[in-house]
C-alpha cells in the first residue's frame, strides 16, 4: 500500500456527531473527500442536511440524521441506522459538544453545569459505547473523541469550570477506552483543539464588545497570533480515521498552533 493509499477512507463508513457546523462539519466534509460514506449527525436536522449536501455535491456519499447525544436510545438508533444504511461503522467522531457558561465557580448554576457535563462528557461516552457495540464483533474500528486544550490546562481567558471539567474527563476517558478496547482490535484517540473560528460559545457572550475582548485575548495566547479556521482540522481528522494512524492509540492530539508550547 502506498503512503497516499494509507490516508484513503474509501469503503469506510464514518459517523460524525455535531456534524452540522464548526469542527464537526469540517471533519465530516474532509472524511467525505477522502472517500468515506459519512453519517452526518446533529441535534439540528437542517444543519446536518447541509453538511450531507456539501459531501454529496462533491461526489461523495452521505446521510443526515438527527441525534440527541444525551439520549441513549437516540444514540443507539444513530449507530444502528448507519449500519443499516452503509453496512458497518468503521469510524466515529464523538464530537458533539457545547461551550461552558463563562461563570466563576462561586456563580455556577447547577443546572447549567449538569447540561455541559451531560453533553460534553456523557454524550461522548454514549456515542463511544454504541459505536464500540457494533465494532467489537467485527474486531476493528476507530473511535475519536473531541477534547480541548482546556481538558489539559486551566483557562486564563474566561472562567469555564464546567467545560474544563468535561473536557478533562474526555481526555482520561480516551486513555481508559484505549486500554479497554485495544485487545479487541479498536483504537481510541482524541483531538484537542485550541482556538478555532466557530460558533461555539458565541451565544454565551451576548454583547459584541465582550465577544471581541475574548477573541483578542485568545489570539494573544497563540504563538502564530491567529485563530484556526474549521477546515484546518480536516487533515487531522482524516489521519486519525485512516490506516495511517493504525499504531496510534490512547493519544491526545493537540491542534493549537503552539498554545501549549508556552
């Protein structure tokens, strides 16, 4: 197999949660361009359809499904539907997530805390669980979780205890699942993005002035002094989904333009 063939996803089925926008959309489109059949799953059916249409418009195969990642029957139906439609689930990006609520710990609302933990950690676990359920009998599969640099360090930009706790959980969940599933033929890795231009968190900063201050503060932390564009996660996604990464397991792949090099 040539080096370029190692990166091909032809004949593989990839499921992406949170595929309707941002990094999830970029992951889905990149995998479609690499030849995969892509299940674009999102809580918003209309945005999932838009992502699927982008893949189909480029000549790829894609299907859009609605999923609520905190509802286990919904997650199970997503996986079973992917198997019914495309014959298997070879790769899953457990990517769906929401931002924290930008509140100092003494101001945190318990219902908001639980919502972030539910979506960003429990939703990831449920997606991995049901993907593993259909991968284990086949003896192969790649499970890729979305963590964050704030699962590895604390934030000196905004107070996000809920988000940092959830993403820290994703980091160690990655390592634990990698150990559990390795002998069964599965690999488990995580992508830990830094600062990208997406809609994540924009609804938590209502006024434009605060949004700009947060943006400026994040740029100061980046050695290249620019935030990433969502499409720039695509190469990482294809690498972890493809045979090129078969020897990578339990790894947290940081994509942050050098923030953690400080």
